[in-house]
C-alpha cells in the first residue's frame, strides 16, 4: 500500500476550523496546518500539544541572572573594587540594589536570545534551510490542511479523499511519498 499525503486548501480560516472539527470528530488525524497567520483555537482541535519553550526561556533567563550576578561580583567587588559615590564595595549583598537593573536586563537578553535560537533549531527554520510549506500561497492568503495515510490507519485513501471532498475547500492535492 502506497503512502499518500492529502493537502486540502481553504480560502478562509473559519472554513478550515469547521473542516478540522468535523474531520477530527469523525476520527481522522490532521498532521499539520499551514496558514499565513496563527489561527487561535486550532491547536486543541487538531491535537497539537503545548510547547516547552516557556520552560526553556526560564532556564535561559535563570542562567543569565546567575552569569550577571557572578560577573558583577567579579568585576566590581573581587577583581577591581572601586568606591563610586560612597557606595560600599565589600560584598554583593551590600551592592545588590545597584545591580538589579543590570541583572534584569541581562536575564531578559539571555532568555530572549536562547528562546529564539531554540525555536529556530527546533522548527528547522534557520537561514538557508528549505521551506517546508506545501504551497507558496500559504504565505499569502490560503490555508492548507495536511493529512497522511500513515497517521490514519483506520481509513483508506479513498475514504479520506471522500471525506475531504465533502468539505468547502478550494483545492485538493493528493501525492504519493515514501
């Protein structure tokens, strides 16, 4: 049995949402959706799990906080202590209020950069990588729902095609793949 991938193209996000709800209700699994902008409420319908990007961002920001405090302690207290404006330079605790803005900003910098790099690596969208969208019109005004036969073992390719043709779609593309 050959594996097939179905790309159902819609011209409205509401039509896509209703089609996804009906297909999932009938037991079909939607692999992915390509759209020019995020469609709120679609993730729980097609079964996309929440990402752990926020946890990764917290870890990057915590690392940034630790690096900032360690760096400020080393530069301002241990290596070259200076009396600036009468502020004591004997310990980190005494100087902590002066270090809060720098610590916060460095935490945000590390969290944002780490999160962006993780996002690009995880999604494979680094510069120079080929696009994974099935149709270039998905970057302009069209919405594509991708369904594969290997994720829907209970349905034949003809049954999936029949279910998709009942939807209010613009175009249906069926391709074989290995």
